[in-house]
C-alpha cells in the first residue's frame, strides 16, 4: 500500500483499513482530505478489497474544519472548502464496497459529515457527535443537512442542527444515526468484525446491493425497481452466483472469487 502523510492504509484479508492520523485532532484540512481520496482510490483498484473500515488513530475521530481558517474565509473560500469536502465524501459514499466507520471519541461538524458518508457506523457510549455550526454563525456545508435528514428523519435532524446539540452514542443509536453500539475499547474490533462478516458474502452481489440502496435515495420506487431488476439480472451471470447456490445445496461454505 502507498504511504500517506495523514492516513495509513493496510489490508487484513479482504478488509481495507484506513486510519486517519493527522495530529492533533484530525482536522479536515485539504491535505487530510486529499490523502483520504488517494487511499480510497487505491483500495478501489484492489480487487481483493471487499469492504473498508475507516477509523482514527487519535483520541477522537475527527474535529471537522480548521476554525482558524474559517475565521478569515469569505464566500469563495468557503465554497472551495465545501466542494472539496463534498467531493471526497461522495467518493466514500459511492465506493463500490461497504465502508464501515468506527467513531471513537468526538465527531463534530465535518467529522460527523464524514461519518455520515459511510455505509455503516459503530459508536460507543462515550462517542460525542453533533453539528455546532449554528453557534458559530455557519451551517453544515459538506452534506450534513442532506445525509442526516435522510438517515434519522427530518424532525430529529432539525432538532440536532437547529440547536447545535451534541449527543452521546446511546442517544445517537436510539435515533438511528449509528447501526452498532460497542464497548469503548472495542469500537474498531466491532467495525472489523462487521466488515469481516460482509466479506463472507459474494462481493459482486453486495456491491450491487449498495448500488440499489443508494439509487433509491434519489429516485422513484418504479425507477428503483427497474434498476434493481437489471442489476439482479447481471448478478445471475456471475461465477459467484453459481458458487453461492452450489455451496448452499451442497451444505458447505461458499468460496467466492469476486467473479
């Protein structure tokens, strides 16, 4: 794997692991964003990566944008920053395989927007998340207003964004902001376990699942049904489909090949 200044990239079996390590708080600078983009491009090119875990090597997940920079930025500079963040977050959201995010500690503002761009999130009881932008005179500008409302509903999203309320992991889990709640010292292990379970399934089928689910967010039911039908037909032409059904009938573990 390539070396980056602000992230490390490794692979454990079929699971790619991206660790943010931009001291002291993983502020989402252009350098960190560019390293994240490079890491996900690299993992996408690796046919042996069937899921990715994104986590932090710091005491917190990510603190969001650099406030000292925001203090002097006007409209054009803010647009450049927001577009840069949005491009990288869309890249993660549209990564071909599932991305599981292990959120230890704090994820505020852009840090939470990054977590929301992943497919699944693992929090702990001590995880703190929120959008403090309202108290700073700004708004979430890297997808927070869009992704949070789709994930937990309009009412709950409005509550958290309008009030700039920070909540802990248990409340976030209750609202549906994360899919798993782990012990404080087991956040990464839980994310790795989820990724490993996903990697026991046919990777082409899971990738098609992700495409269909993401497609449903922006299209009508009828359009989605047609899209699902076409992808389902494509999957029936794969070697993994034959292997999956054969392994079930023969009562053995499947040996999927991503083909």
